[in-house]
C-alpha cells in the first residue's frame, strides 16, 4: 500500500493521460516522482511531491499542460 502523497498545502498531482504525449520532461525534472507507464503516459510514484520550485518547473515544462495540482492527498490520473 502506498503512502498518501501531498505537498505542504494539501495538494496532490493530477495527470491527464489523454493529453500526455510522453515527452518525459516531467520524468527528467523529477525522476523520483514521475515515470512513464507501459503506454508511455506519465504516472506518479507515490513517494512524495517535489519541492514547490521543482513542481512549478514540471507544470510549466509539460508541453501539453497535462499535469496540475489539485486538492487532496493522493496522486491520481484522468484515465482515457
Ligand atoms: S511532461 Fe507532460 S507530456 Fe511529457 S511525459 Fe510528463 S505529463 Fe506527459
């Protein structure tokens, strides 16, 4: 069972798999947080949210704006 993941403000990471194009930028910027699944879509490793600066970089670098922060304690994906 993975531990809940949230930043200090109580936000978790949300990934929209329909618009993720597998660029790997999130993986390169935060390899302890993101990996690509078998379909080449980003998913969160439930070990912790990166620091705010890194998370801002990840969100700003995603070419399709597939990553966001939402209220809640567990990372999740919009599956398509
Ligand atoms: S940066 Fe965005 S498009 Fe690239 S793998 Fe991560 S979520 Fe997908």
